[in-house]
C-alpha cells in the first residue's frame, strides 16, 4: 500500500511537470484539461482500489449516488470521524440537506477549498490512505526502500565500542589529550572538541593515499601575513579584531574549497563537451608588414 | 597644458583634456546621477562621456538614464593578464620566434578574421553564455572563469536584442585582436611593489614572463552601440530628456530602449570575453609550440581580466545606505577592495587586481583595489595612459620608421599589421602611464602592485 502510494505520487509529479509546460493554442488547452480529468478519475479509482472499495474499477465517478456511496463507505470503513447525526444524514442519500451536511463533514476533516467534487473526493481518499498507512505503519515499513536494501545484505550487528565510553571520565579526557599531543594538536578544554579536531586530522592526513603521497595533500606555498592584512572594518578591540581576522581566513578557506569543487565539476563536464578546434585557413590578418629586429 | 589649452580653444578642434573636463561636467548634469561624475587621471575627451570618466545612476530613481556614450563604442574593451613560470632569460633567445608565433596565431588588424571556426548558432550561444561558451567548447580552463570580472558572463545578455548587422560583423571577428590601441604583449615583471599581493597572483620574482591581451568586442560592439544611439534619440524625444550635449544620447533605465540597450550591451560584453578567451587559447598554443610543453606545465594561468568600457549594476553604500546603482565606466577600471563579495576568493585579502595597459613600448601596471577607492570613486580607477595627441596629429608629427627604430633600440620585438597605426599608438601620442598610475596610487583609489615591461608586441 505504502509502495503503491509512493508510485501514485510519482505519477503525480510526472504529470504535474507535464502540466506545467506552457501549451499554446485552444486545442492543446482543451486536450490538457481533458487529460487532467482522465488522470484524476484514474487516480481516484486506484486509491479506492487500494483502500479496498468493492468494484472500484467499474465505478462512474460522475454519478451523484455513487459519489455519495463512496463518501459514506469511506467514513464508515476508513475515516471514522463523523458524529452519529452527520453520518446518519450522509447515509440518507435523498436527504434534502445532504449537500450542506457533506460540506460540514469535509470542512471538519480539514479539506481545503477545491474546484470540483472529484478533487474533493480525491483529497478525502488521500486522507483515508494516510490514516490507513499510519495505522499499519509497521506492516508497510517492511517494504520501505531502506529496509528492502538492508534485508538483502547479510545483517551485521553494528556495535560501536565508542558508545560504551564515558566521554566525561578523566581517563577519556587524558587519553584524548595524549592523542592530540601525538598529532601536534593544541587540546581544547572540552575533550569532545579536541576529538573532533583529531578526527579531522586523522581522516585528512592519515588516509592511505595521503600516507603514500603526502606531497599531494600537504599544502605548499608562501604563507600570507594575514596579521597585517586589512580586515575591512574595526571593532575597536584588538582581540576581537584578531578573532574576526581568523573568521575571515576560515571563510576564505571554505570559499576556496567550494570554488575548487566548482572548477572540478566544470572540468568533468568539459570531459564530455570540449572539442576545441582551429582552422588556420579561416584566419586573415590585414596588410602584413612585419618589422622585426635583425640580429 | 598650454598646448592643450591652445588646442582646445582653436575653433573646430576636438579631443584633449579640457574638452574632456567639459564632458565630465555635462555628465554631472544627467538625470539620476548619484554622487560625482568622476574624471580619472587618464581623462581625455571621447564620444559624449570623456574617456576616463565614471558615473553612477540610481536604479530606483525612475528618471535615471543609461547612455551608450558612457560605455563607449568598444563595449567591454579590457585587459587580460596571463602569467607563466618562464623567466626573461628563457624567453630572450627565442623572443623573435615567440612574437612571430603569437602573430601567426592571433589575427590582427582592421579586417582580420579569426581562426576558430564559428557558425551563426555558435555565435548566438557565445553571446548568451560568454566565457561559459569557451569553457564548454574547451578553449579555456575552469580557473580562467574564476579570475574574470563577472565570471566572464553577463547574465542579462539577450542576443535577440542585437541587430542582424552586428551579428554579421561580429561572426568572423571572434578571436581577433583588432586594431587601434589593442595589442598582445609579452611582458617581463620589472618591479614588485607589493610582495604579498603579487604572490597571490602567482608572481614570485622580477624577470617572470607574462602575456597581456588588450582587446574588446570588435565590430560587434561598435554596431551594438551605433544601433542603440539611434533608438536612444527617439526615446529622448518621447520622454523629454534634455542633455547638455547631443552626444549624450540616453534613455531611462526602465524604458524599453534602456533595457534593450543593457541586454544587447551585455551580449557585446560576452562577445568580448569570448574574444579574449579565444586569444588566451591561441597564446597558450603559441607558447606551447615554442617551448614544446603543455600550457599547464608553463603555468599559463589568467591572473585577471578587467573590463574598462562597461555599465554594470552594482550595490554601493551611498550616504550610509546600500543602493543599487548602474555604474558606467568608460576608460575606467573597476577596482574593488579586499573582502568584496564580487572579487575572486584568491584576491579576497589583496583586493581586486587592476590591469593597466601601457602604450606600445612603455610599461604596464597591475594595481589592487582599495577601500578608499570604494568610497571616493565607486570602486573605480584609471585604465591606461590616456591619449595626449589626437590620432591625426600623431600621424602628422611622427614618422613610423622612427617609432619602430626606437622600439628596436629598447629591445622590443614588434609585429604590426599597419604602419599608420604605429604612429597613432606611439608612446609620444600618450600621457606617461607611470604618472597616471602614480596619481591613482597617491589618491589612494588603487595601490601599485607590479610593474611590467614589454619585450614583444603584436599589434593591429
């Protein structure tokens, strides 16, 4: 059911994309509207089918009695939210105030203002599907994409030994401090922050490729005296200015990484699109008087 | 100065400093202008706006105008600087061959045609995509885009607003240098004033070799500007816009004519970027062929690419409040300070590199933008030497043989397409670029960083 609902939603998005395409001309507009209508009818029938409505495929949704029957069936079997007096009126198809009661009923469900009854029906069907899915969540979760994938893979009980650590123990703090010392990191007062720094260094500098080709990873270049650089504003406090400068540097570093990634992406696309060519036969310079040093 | 005065007072004379000042004043009277109409140290008279003039107009003011005269006919004329890891001693023995190699690769002169095959569809795409087109086709490197004003693409470009005539003129000219003051030069780092900023640009030592390309949008931009002027005159009549000078044809920014011009100007700007990118590709090819190594191994990265004839929408602080302005820079280079969000990440600490092309045979400079310039001149500085003698006067007073002999004496190899232009572009026809740059440095609107001296020149 859940899967089916997802599938329906997919169709929905595909169709809505098509629907958004600018279509010009009266005939096209007419066809567009017609297809929308057919789609909505089919969609409603599929939802009814999924909810277990008898003989949903052969229904005539334009028929008023059928519509009323569906509403009552949905309320009794799936939605179950109407007070008894409302339900009784809805059950009586020939009641004079059926329409008013229906409006009250659908408003009570929170149905937004929609153009046609078919659209309203579709909304109520969606609502019913939601209730149904929520009630049987565990059943449907079995078919969720994540669970299908993991069920095919031999299950390994993930046990993280770090989970059992006491992060606030003295032993842990000292161990982290020791580790930071080995890696040349200035320890932070909070060992967890230090651990983050350790993780960064280990993942960046201790990766197998990095250990084998350190030159590829270690940044070379002339250091820039950022202390003398113009900050662009003054906070009237040398310590704050210093902090702002460091923030600037970190920001520039992030920006550089982003730009490098953008460049890498461009290069990857160039691998597909690039085909530079020249044709010297096309070239034409004006009167050629070459004046060169004679030596 | 006296010569200038005499020139300016003679009936029927055009050009020079004083008429330029008058033009700056006329621009100051245009509707919607914010702050001052600024004249940079290299100012001389041009069409409508002086060359070396910047003026900003408030976009939110419905009266504000856009003027093709404030951009110039060579839309997005600009300078690009490539660095190499070669040094003077590596290049001097093969200087002639290298100059010839560049000359063979880059078509020059008035009617020159490019060697990169293009059809009408390619042109349409290039006009819309700018340097992204060059990237897609594989003519340039991803890092080139990073080191270019606007990342080499004006997003509001609309090729459908460009006349068929402009496209016809532009199509064969992509990848050509053009004539006039345009050139490609092989230059040597002569002096480093700001070691750290130079280091960020990949310039480590004196003697390092660079390649400077100065070119624009060729006949395409000229046609776009000409077409726009016709439209603007109509719009002026309709909207009752009055100016002190007929050459200051303009239209309200939000009028259809104003918007059409901005869109077609952006397409012309994209054309110029593709043009300079194509020449970057050809220069890299020429160097690679000469030294039999890849351009990658020669570290031929673009240091920066500046535009000095353009109008752009920028945000500036006016009277303590952020304001959206349409900044016209004609013969004026953008010079944004450190930490400005619109400059590349590599130059966040140094400020935007500003490339000042000298004249043939004189030096060029790389400056960096400053905070002071941002406040005083909306982040603008000079663009070059600035003409001192009119073209006609240069032709009368100078002999091309003398000019070439002098260059030879200075050890500069030169390849030119037309001797007539050599006189017009002789250093004597221009102001001293060093004086111009020193003035900008002293005024604090930009900071000296590197001085470059040419050893080979390719010219139209």
